[in-house]
C-alpha cells in the first residue's frame, strides 16, 4: 500500500521537524514547505493527500493558501494556529479547512487528527463506505464516489461537509445535536468547538440549498440541533 503523503507548511523548522517525525513514525510520507509560495509549487508537483498549514506564514499566509487550494482542489486541510480567537478559527473553516489545531499542541493528537480527516475523506484503504445512492428531489448523494449533485450539476464539498451531509441525509428527519454531529462526523468531539458545526451547516446550505436563508433540506431544530428534511 502506498504511503499517504502529508504536506507540512510551517516556517518554524523545529515544529516542522517534530510534526514530520511523528507522522513518519505513523507510516506517512511527509513533504515540507517553509512558506505559502513553496507550498503551492509542491501541491502542483506532488499532489499530497492532506495539508497541515500554519496560519502565520511569511508572504502568502495560511488563510490565503487555504483559499488558493480550495479554488483548485478538495485536498483535506488542517490549520495550525497560535491564535486562540474564535474569529480566526471560523475564518479558516469558512475558507474550507477541515480541522484546526491550536499551538501548543500534542504531536500525537495531530497525528490522530490527520488519520481522522483522511478516514473521513475516504483516503485510507479499508474504509467501509455506503453503496446506496441517496436521491431527494433535486439533490443526489453518491457515497462511494463521494459526489453530490444538485439538478445534475456537481457540487464541490470538502471532506467534512460531505461527511456531515451524508450523515444527516442517511437519517432523514432524525435530529442530531451539535455534539452528536461532532462525534459522528469529526470523531474527536472533545477537541473541537461546537460552533464549528454551525459554520459547516452555513457553508453546506450555501452550496446545496436553492435559498440558503430559507433552507428546505438542512433544518435547524432550535435549542437542539439539526435535521435533514427529504
């Protein structure tokens, strides 16, 4: 089995070395870029399976790099940030990052996050996948192909957005709390702010709903969570 390749975009050599060491011990291949421009070149040349990106980078910062990546691919992204402000985390998630880790962090926890994000993206072999296509009016969800279409047109979703939509759509009219969605779609609910769910729901609505302000499929159940209306 080919090793999954992880791109580490980090300008502090000591941090990059530690992260690479732990990932290599876990069986991953690693690439390193000290800045955003170098990372762009590696993405084009090597097509890594996941990117770990520090927000505070010289020149092209991590948020700008995330935006650039999302315009070109659905490669899973984990952001590293020393900023604890909620607005910084939300900004990264809004741009399409799948997860974030706040410095200082445990390298073992980061490896767990990498595994979880890759698993959710269906990029680790042996991942069981549903085989039944879900069709709800104009919306179609193909689990094996991890493809969503609306009125026949493909909708680009991040790995996390797809996981959340598939979970909700596979259990129509069942209400999920934010903690349940974190547990089922993220797998690491103890480390993630429940507000992350709100951000992803908003992004999903913008992509799949005809009128995101008046959603027909992803419905808020006030005081509880969310459900999928078929």
